[in-house]
C-alpha cells in the first residue's frame, strides 16, 4: 500500500477532489483557517447562550433496520415540525483495539449518528415565561419522541435535567463530593444553586 508522506502527500487526494470540482484550499496554520471560516478568536462567529439543547446518540440498528429507520424519520419530522433544529453528525465509533474497559459511555460504541436538538433561547426576563414553556417542551415532548425510537441509548452532552428521576441522586453525590461547588458548569447538577 502506497502511503506517501511529506509536502506532496495529499496531492493525489486534492487532485481527485479538483477533478470532481470540489473547492479546496490550504492554510499554513489552523488558526488562520479557523479565523477565516469561523470568525475571530477566541469566540468566533458562533453565538453562545442563544439556544437550549437536547442530545441523543442514534444506534446503528435504529438506522439500518427499515422499520426502525422509518420510525426515526417520522420522529425527526415531528420534532422539526415543533420548530426544533435537528443537527445530525454521522459517526463510526466502533470498537478500536481489544480493551473496552474504559469510561466511555457504552452507547457511543454502537452510535451511528449523534443528534443535537436546539430551540431558541433568551435570557431576557420579559421572555422567561416563554422560555420555561420551551424548556418544558424539550423535556416532556421533544426528548421523549427521540428516546422512544432509541431505547437504551444515551446522549453526548450532559442530560442532567432537574425534572428527571435521577437528578436528586446526582445532586446528593454532588453535595457530598463537592460541597463547595468547586467544579461548576452552567448546565450541570447543582448549577441552579
């Protein structure tokens, strides 16, 4: 197998992309590329604190089984009709190596798609009523719709929701192991304190 290295290592690939009329470019540093395409550092052009999120890992069998895939498509349509932005990222995080004894969420090992669901969010006090309603919709309508078609899976992002049955157990552990709240995240257990 030919595995060229050095300055021309990507020539065959970039040449093929150009022949297929893909636009390619080179940047000498990642930072120049990041600034050009994502906005000025450190924050870039991506706004923060403008959305609330839901997340789900979609198992391979949900996508490859025609009945499950049809149900997933119907759920995705329903979720989009609720005004939710559905962002799906394809993955292949199948087993690598022989040792599976690690802290990786088991649902990752069979995930084919990572779905992020977003709805608009505002910290304007005049909109808190609407935001609480939106939050309730994400927790009680949107997430159950995708969870039903992905039983036993999980999420990439922190799903700790104070309305969920395990929240008090997580909060008890947080209070015991970190009573001074040294480890803090704005959307993690105990952040409402």
